[in-house]
């Protein structure tokens, strides 16, 4: 009886110890799950907010809207992404401002004005150089028309306008028309004389 009572007491003590250990393990497990969920939520939030901001910025840029300022508060990869996007926006804005300034200068008659292509990196510099070349071509055609018309104005009808390609052929046709009219008028004057 004594041995049975001791065994029962030992069994009850063991069962109580196991129950307490299981309760402690359950509480620790729940606490660890909650801590893990909180950590996952905080990490997800700390990554998803800057990524959502980057997505919003890239969508705005795709629609032609450049944000004034991009808030960069971190130095991790998402912060570096946002800082890189800020530099990209500044480059876009600088290029757009340079184009606007070029257009304004040309509107004011400053046809020698060019975009400083060296100021812009990579494709932006190539686009600026391309715009400069396009403007240079149109100005050269205009200056050639002026040169030919100046010859016609003093009676020198020996100068011909170069044959221009594509839609610019209309310019050639118009100058040729002026020359033909002047030749007809000249012929009529000579006939009258």
C-alpha cells in the first residue's frame, strides 16, 4: 500500500510536471508564433511600403508625370531603389527642361541655341544630340531657301534649290515655282521692252 501510494504520488507529480511543461511549451509556442507573425508583418510592411511607392512612381512616370520629391528614409535596398528613382526623375526633368529652353530660345529667334548633350548620360545624351541634329538640318534648309531667294531678289536666277527628299520636296517645288514665275515675268518684260 505504501509502495502503491508512493508510486501514485510519483505518477501524479510526474503528470503534474508534464502538464506544467506542456502548458509552458504551449504558451512559449503561441508567444513565438505571435512574435514570428509580428516580425513577418513588420518586415513585409517595411519592404512593401517602399516597393508600393516605387510602383506608384514608375506608373506616374510612365504617364508622363514626374514627382516633385521622392522620400528616401532608408539605406537598404529599397532605399537605394528609391534614391535611384529620384536620380532618374531628376535626369528626366533636366532633359525636359533643356528641351523646353531650346524650344523657347528658337521661338525667340536664337537659332544657334543647342541642348548641351554632354550634360546628359547615356541615351539622354544621344537623344539631345539627335534633337540638335534635327534642328540643325531644318535650319540648314531654311538658310538655303533664304540664300536662294536672296539671289532671286537681285535678279540672279541661275541658282537652283537642291532636290529635297520626302515632304521637304514641297519646299523645292515652291522655290522652283518662284523661279519659274520670275522667269516668266522676266520673259514678258523682255518681250515688252
